[in-house]
C-alpha cells in the first residue's frame, strides 16, 4: 500500500497518542475518536482504518451525544445487574459503553449523552439518557 509521507511505523506512532487526554477543563467532554485522513471513516480506538487500512489517523473530540443501537443486561460476577450498550455517536462511530439507569429502562433508539469520560473500574465510557421516554405500554 502506498503511504504519502514517511513510513508506516512513523505515522502510526504519533497519531494514537493523546486519545484519552482531557479536552478542556471538563473531563466529561474528553471522548476522543479517530478519523482516517484518506477516506474520512470515523472509528474509536483503532490502529488502522477498518475500511482502507490506512494508518494516518487524526484524533478529534466528540460532542458526546449518540443513540443506543443495542443494549444487553449482564447479571454475572457482580452483585447487581448492569447494562452493556452499543452507542452510535453523532460523528458516525460506534462505541461500547454503559448507560446509567435501570437496565430494563434502556432501549434501542434512546438518545444518550456522555456523562463521564470512562468507568473507573471497566475503563469504558458512561452515558446518561437525554430524554426520559414515555413508555406507557411497557
């Protein structure tokens, strides 16, 4: 594959650093993602672009809003149930994280926003629901 400047190792070394560094004074705005400079694909925590396999990735900061695409409730190895959700962010990338609230109240299509940069125990982003949905029939 042709790389327009420098070697592959040189490009990959400088582009993924600073991925979880705080952006501004509020660490709740610290979710960083990557955008491929060749094809424009957005991704979260990658070394190579999943579309074109390019290694020239630019780090950008997300606005922190997204939509729940899938949510699962886990009951194992913990005293209380917790959820694991796939969140499609406004920029187009998908991230695995946890949505605060009762696991039974989180559904596909719910809008969420980033609450904190990451869960201190599991190291994954934590989100909260933007609007409490009206679910009269559930």
